[in-house]
């Protein structure tokens, strides 16, 4: 995947956040994004995910399955942990979310509404939804923020598993936690530019467990929107998980009936038509928006 001369600003008269950025990320590579607050790290990650579209330049060789954990998971949504993760699994045509529910310690919260979760538990839900589709590219924006010590230890382990399976991982962090990711390539965002500190070839080894263009802004469009995986990527099993034995206080709720249908063929990056039961419509829309998908139109 490659950013080729990418520049971005949020409005026609706004300052440029990123200018003429050219970087690439290989399969099996870990990239750590550094920079001061407000430098444009999150903007860069959203461009990579497809939530934002470049004002100028191109993003080439996008991967099929992307998992994204935003810095703050939007937990103000009207459904429970089990219902949300079940819907996200159905939308991405992935396997059951149960391995990640168990592994991340979410089993006791199955029937708790997202808005009632602590910040750390909500962050775990965000991490789970990003991992359910078995992503080819995992993008983590400050993933350690709000997590308890046990969950923080899991992050490098999960990153190692994604890399070992041939995926790529991009992580931003201002807490120094990325020291747990040895052999990573460094991207430093400063003054709208991105400089690369390429790590030695050992970056592919498994980790231990422990002046601006004058173009006008172009709004994000469906051509580069973050969409569910196509049929060719369906039935992707969850990664082997070291699942702890966790008591389940309540049975999971039934998933809403969700049927994703590709519009114009199964092409990665193309819009999708999502059919849901009428009663589940608001929850499905909220789930899609929370995961970074763009809603083009809603029909009753």
C-alpha cells in the first residue's frame, strides 16, 4: 500500500494538515507513527483507512480488509456489546466475534449498553470490532489509551499475530508504549511532512508476546470509503486466540438480520447495499458510522 504525493486539508481556506506525503507499507510490516499532538497523525491514519480522501495525490494498492481502532471509540450508541459486535461480524461477513469477546475480557459485558461502559472497556469493544474481519491492515490510533494493564499487554501480542499472518499494522502513540514493538518502521509527522526511519529487515520477525499545493479540498466519496469485505474474503476465521476461561453471566443477544450486498460487483472499495430488518435500522446505521463506514443513503 502506498501514499503517492498525498496532501490534505479540511476546507478550501484551511491550512494544509499534510503536504506531498509519499510513504509505503509492506505486508508483514509494523509502522509506528510519531509526532506532537495536532501534527496530523490521526488524519494520516484516517486517510490510510479510507475514512478521508486525499485533497491531492493518490493512495495505491489498498488492501481488502481493514481494521481500524480510532483514538476514542464512539460508545454513545443504542445497543449492547453483544449486539454491536454481532452486527459488525455480519456486516464484514466474518466469523463469530466470540473468540475476541472472550479474549478481551468482554464476556461479562455482553448485555451492557455501549454508553454505559467505562472508557477502557469501550476501547476493548473498538479493538474487538477491528479484529473480527481478520484484517490485512490493522490501524491503531493510540490503542493503549484507557486500557487496563492486562489489556495493554495483549496489544503487542495481537500485533504480532497480525504480522505473522502476513498483515500490516500501523500504530500511533504518544505514551511511549510503542517501545513494546521492536523492529518497527518509524514515520514522523511534522509540519505537514512525513519522514521515514526504515527499520532493519528484522522488522518482519514475530514480536515477543510482551509548502502546500493549491488544489481545492475534495470531500470523501464512496470510491475510497471504508467498506465491508467482499465475498472473496468471506468466512475469514478469527485468529487463534489464547482464550481465558471466563464466566458468561448472560447469553448473548440474537444478532440483527444483516445482509450485505455489493453494488456493481464484489470490488474492494465499491459501495455496498446493506439490508436489515426495519427495527434494526437505526442500530445498524450507528454501528456502520462508529466503525468508520460512510452512509450514502438510507431507504425505509
